[in-house]
C-alpha cells in the first residue's frame, strides 16, 4: 500500500466531525509532500528541531501541530508558526507559551494534556490539577494563548476494554470542564492502533502516523 491509498482510505472512513493529524515524525519531506498532494494539510511532529526544519522547507499552508512533550526553553522556536500545541502538561509551560506568543504578536491555540494511561511514562494533568488550574487566576492572565480542549494518550495495550475506559474517562473530563473556556471544542485522542475506539468514545481529533506513512525508522 502507498501513502496516497492509505491516506485516502483513512480519510474516506472518517466522520466529518473528526480532524486527522498526520503524524510525520521521522518521515522525510517527500512523504509529507505525497500526503499533501492528496489534500492533507494538518501534520504533527513531536520534536521541535524537526518541526522547525519541516516548516522552513515545506508549503506554508500546512498547519503544524506540536504533539510531543515540549520543554519550556524550546517554545520560542515554534511560537512564530505553530498552529496547535497538544501537549501542554503544566501551568509553567502554558505561561511560557503565552510569553512567546506575545513576542510574536500571536494567539497560540493549546490543548491541556490529561494523564489517562496506566503508564508512568505519560505526562499530563490529572483532573484535580485541571480543576485547580481552571479555578485559579491563571486562565484570565494568559492573553496570548487560547485553550481549545484536552489531549490524552492511552496506555500502549491491545486490551480494548482498557482503552475504552481510558478514552471514556477523558471524554467525561472534557464534558465536565468544557464550559470553563469559550473555545473549548477539541478532544485529541487516538493514534494508529486505537483511533477507531477513540472516535467511538468521542474524539474530535486523531493523531495517526504509521497507519499512513508505514513503520518509523529511528536513527541510532
């Protein structure tokens, strides 16, 4: 199967309410261009350096999403152009994004990452921390970020019941908290192995890489 056929098949099966983020990490520009020619415009990267490099060399109507763990000292590199940051896992990171967005005369859309997996390696707020943040003065102090919704990463498992439980729990948190923000309309959950379950549980944005581009090859 080719990128073109895999992507077309995926897009044709997606509900209109779901946005596809094509996760292009570790993939060459040629692969992104092939997906671009099909009509895909939203791409996700998990490393700042790779994101900046691709933004500099690829068509400027691409909407770039930062989906990986983001360090505060790297925000300045993506602040001029990033469309959505999925992985906001602390108030301090949100404050830095606000600071760098202001320097670039921008308002940057962000998702708050919620820890739903049973793995310790995943980042994010728990619901108590989320509520504490929402009820604090911080949201009103951040004039250059717009909180658009929540993101979560499920446990890496083939256990369907566990995945459904984790996705469902994030959907419930999303529903409980969405009235706190004016533009709260994105629930980013689901990747290549579990996006269909995520959609069934209420996802509005999926992050799919290997199901489009094939297996990733990492440099050692």
